[in-house]
């Protein structure tokens, strides 16, 4: 009897894993098709666009750039100067010093001639104590506002910035990111285009600046990172932004906008209560909460995405740091899906409830666990002598080739649309990484994801310590002291 049940369970597991593998193949092929169609339409629509019209248009929305800063003293002045030089008519730059323990605030005061003001601070969203709000005595920096507050984390800092902001659109960014001079004009355009639906948020693609040349706050020469981990993330970001996000935008099912570069309708953000400071996935959680608000009130809306290379960031190239990042990502995903589980397979929430939520739940949140169970299932089959080498090898080859196909097409999208990597040596390095990733990188990603699940079960919170070397040429990095992020 027990033997029968054991083999019955194995048969059921075999069918489940086969269906999961088949669904992965179908979904990725569908994502490739949808993203290609969306990219084609985006390029056609923007081929003859004149973004100067947006800069000078009297109806263009104002933009409040919110940039939290924690222990950013080494680069804060140059980063703020870069933000102040963006090409747009109506914008303000709000830097939130989130209880930094270094000289971040003193450097800002000295470089921009800041003085504390009697700013009429209205706390629409609860935050940690605001110690002071600074403006410049120099009219050249009249767009700049600096908030000094007690440490409360990134979400809390952004909420303080929202309270001070005065423009219609919130641009929430990482202060160390590099923005293209025309990033604001391109990102606000989707808010102006829609007439039948309300655009509640717009995400942007993130480029990787490791090993690139940066001059005057602009990436002047693209090169792939020198490390395998760095090159893997170039491919991963292309897959995520140029394929995944574009495909979800096609069906208006986008649930995640990167916290490093996202634009939001301020009125709606305040209405839903701002960022939720008790999750490490505050960017995804806010988007889902905004979508719930619109769905529950049956208001037509859209979450947009701009795939143009407008923002660049530095990614971790050491396993220790990358593992903490991926641990935090999976914890943020779990927390968001738990908080909004009422939308799961709920037709009242449209595409988000019936398609986006199940996808994220199975193929993002549960992916590390399912892969571990698949390995354990295979080991059991080997032990009991019921292992089919032919079936295993055939399935492995199919999934391996699918991985190569999807990654190759993501790089193709980048080259056809933007052609940032002009050196053939860089492309060859990326192609080699595509072949190595499933064998040498993906198992680590799974392991770190499992660690995120375990930490979530234990109740671990916080971002952990992130280390940056700064935007420099690769030859210069060995001479630079790392800076830490622990907000």
C-alpha cells in the first residue's frame, strides 16, 4: 500500500514538473513575441519624435526628482550637479539626507550655499523626524531642495521627499545613478500621450555602467564589465527590461518598476499612502497598491515603460554583495505578494489578478523552491532506479537551448534598437557569457533565492550592506576605496 502511494506521488510529481517545464518554454516564447511587437511599435512611434517640444510645452507636467542619500559624501556633489543639469523646463531636485553618518550634508551645504529655511512642511505621509529643509542662497541652484531627516530607510526617505514635492510627476531615483540629459522629456511623454486611460506610473530601462567611461555625468563609451558576474547582469538586465518589461507593458500587466528609475503620478501616490516602509520591496509594492486602487474603482489606467537607455547604474561584481541583493529582491517579492494576496486569481483585478500575480507567484517567487524540488525529485529517481537518462538529457538540452535563445534575442534587441556595444570583442564576451550562465551563474542565483526564502521565514528584514566602487574606468578601480550603502 505504502509502495503504491509512493510511486503514485512520484508519477504526479513527474507530471507537474513536465507541465512546469513546458509552460516555461511557452511563456518565454510568448514573451519574446510580445516584446518584439512592443519594441517595434515603440520605435515606429518615436522615430520622428521631437522632444524639444516637450521641454518648451506649457502643458508639460512638472517633475519632482526624489533622490534619497545615505552616506554618499564621496560623490554626492557631482551627482547633484548632474541632476541639476538635466534638460527640462519644469523640474525640481529634492535630495533626502536619510540620517547619514558621514559628511553628506556638510558637503551639500558647502557646495550649493545651502541654508536652513522655514519651509511650510505638510506631512501628508508619516515619516521619521525631519530635522531641517535647506535651500540655496545662490539663485543658480533654486531648483534644489535638501531635506535632512532621521534615518528611516529608503521608503521613508522617499515619503519625506513626496511631502515636500510640488510637481505633478514624481521621479524616484537612486542618487548615484547617471541620467541621460533627455531622460525627463522621454519619461514624461507617456503621461501626456494617453487620452482614454490615466497613466499612473512609467518605468525606465536601466543600463550597467561598470567599466564604461563616464564624463560630466554622461556615459561616453560603453564597455561590458570585466567580470563574469558583471557581464551576466548585462544580459539579465537586457532580458528583464527589453523583453520582460516590454512584454508586460504590451498587455498592461506590469507589476514592477525599478526603484532606481521610476516616474509616478504624485496625486495617486499620496492617495494610496506613499511608499510602505516595512518592506524591502517598496518599489514593487507601491506599483501593485496603485494598480489595486485603480482596479477597485474601475478607473481605466496604464503602467507604461520606456526602453530607451536613459539611466545607468553600477551593479555588484562580487558574489558576497550580489547574493545580498538577490536575497533582498526575493524577500521583497514575497512580502509584496503576501500583502496583496487578495488579488490572486481574482477577476475583479483584471490582468494583474488573473495573469500577472500568478506569474510572479509561480515563476518568480517560487522559482528557486521549484528548482530545488526538481533536483530532489531527480535524485530520488536515481536512487530507486527509475531514472530515465534519455528523458533527463533531452529536457536539459531543450531548456538550455531555450535559455541561450532568449538571452541571445535580448542582446539582439539591444543591438538593433540602440547599438550601445559597438566593439565586437564586447559582443563576443556577452555571447560567451550566455553559454556559461546556465551552468555557472544560474545555480548560484537559485541558491541565493532559497536563502531569501529562508530569511523571510526567519523574519529577517533590512537591505544589508551594499558596496560600490564608483563610476570609474576599470583600470582606476583598484585605487578607489569602496563606499557602503546601508540605509
